[in-house]
């Protein structure tokens, strides 16, 4: 009995350490030895040689930001004759469509509300570009972002390219400030290593693109950020990260708001993991299968691993285990206490502990939401991000 509990504890603790720290360290070593970056086009590609590009913006009630977004798209350093800006209005009840036309969008689709993915599908069906790029209404692209993103497709093996999104901090309207920026910098470093070795395991909605003929229609509750990269790999294409293609958007101001955002995201993630094909290794190279397990499956199972580690730790102490297990229990309790204290004492170590606890809990909360009442294909923008 004791041996089984020790195996449970150390296996759980080891997998937590692997997904959060060990995996990134291993990628760094492997990328140094075996990295194979995608072949990009030269920096000075002539305008007439650039592929035609359709930039798609799915929007639901985005009148506060849509004009600025369309103007940002039209100001990109990309030949205007080869750039098409499409705004897909997903059941908008405000002036989004009118303001998008006024700002100069080439195509404005006014659709029944079916969710972001179905709005994107409709826009792709209407698009003329060889490359279809996607962005959120609140994301601002740097002037050279489109060129940098498109350069990745000079490599015929590339089917999906994701740029770098930088989060701008907003002042919290009550509650502990969000610590997303620290996590995101680590996540992007891991994403770059994945891209150099094989393919990335997830993207982001602010700045990404696919070849039009490689675009994949997915279930409307299964967003592109997680579904498209692994589906491209299953089609023998690469999904790469292009850090020079940059966009910015405002992060959720508070930790409580970030927890709600991640909880909503996880209610869309679990259908992809459990019935969307992610767990099927068919079509994965062995290295990519290990990446999916290490970076995605284990990360989403972290709440369960923490629960198993805590339960095994307590049981071991009940059986008379030694000092080592009192220390490991004290460390777990200290993490929880630090997260609780962050509400009153806004010290960086405490805020980081609170961020870790809340974001670790979000997969469990998202799974509960999905199992209890399903997941709608649509959602409203997180408060404070517009």
C-alpha cells in the first residue's frame, strides 16, 4: 500500500514538474542539436511576388474597436492590390458592420450569430487570397506583420503560421492584477522551440494564417488556436511560429477576470482533446506526439495531478511516512496560502502563486462547465480587453 502511494505521489509530482519546467528545458537542448527552422522568403521580396492575402476579422458587437482595427489592417506594409480585408459580423446588434464599411473594409459580411469559427468559415468561403489570415478585432498588427507572417509560406511544408501577440497591461479595476505576461513570455519561448524542432502545439487568435487550400473546417465549439496546428500536422504540413510577425492587445486587467477567461477557453478545449482528434496519434510524427502529451495533455491534467499528489501525500503521512513527506505537504500548503494572501498583499511572489493556482484550476472548471451544460459556439469579449 505504501509503495503504491509513493509511486502515485512521485509520478504525479514528476509529471507536474515535467510539463511546467522539464519539457521546456528538454526542448531547448534538442532544438540546439536538431532544430530545423522553416525556410522563409527573403526579406526583400518584390511586391508583385507576394501572395494575395485575405485578412479576416470575425466580430461580434465590436463597434468600440472595429474602425481602428480596419484602419490598422489597411495601413499594413502589404501591396493594397494584393490585400483584402474582410469583416465577418457574427450576429452583431450594434454598428459594427456600418463602421467597418466606413473605415474601408473590402468585404463586410452580416451573418446570423453562429460563433467565431462559423463566421471565419463564411469569410474564407468568400475570400480571394491565396493566404487567409485571421485576427481579433481588438488586436493591432505592427506594420510589417503581414509580410513577416506570409514569408513562412515560402516553405511548401508550412500550412499554418502563427505570429507573436504581446499583451498590454491595463490597470486592474479592483482585485489582484493579472500576471499573464510572465506566463505568456515563457509560453512563447516554448512555442519557438517547438517550431524549430517540429511544429507548434497551439497558436493564438490575434495573428495567424493558413494557406487557403489547407484551411480546415472544424466544429464551431472547437476554436482554431488549438485545433488547427495538430490538424495541419496530421495532413503532413508544418505549423510554425513566426515571432517577427507581431500584434498587440490588452490583457484582462485582473486575476479573477483571467480565471474566467481561461475557464471559458477550457470549456472549448476539452471537446478538442477528448473528441476532436488531439488524442489520436494517427498522423503524428513520434516527436510531435510527445509534444502534444507533454505540453497539452499533461498541462490540462495538472489539476488532477495536484489532487493525486496531495491525497497520496496525506495518506502517506497517515501511514507514518517520514520527514520528507511533511516537507512536501508543507510546500503544497504554502502554495495555497500564498495564493490566498495575494488578495490582501499584492506582492509579486504571492501574485504569481495566485496566478498559478487559478490557472491550474481553470481546466477543471472548464471541464465541469462542458460536462454540466455543454459549450456554446459563441462567447462575449472578456471585460477590460477593448
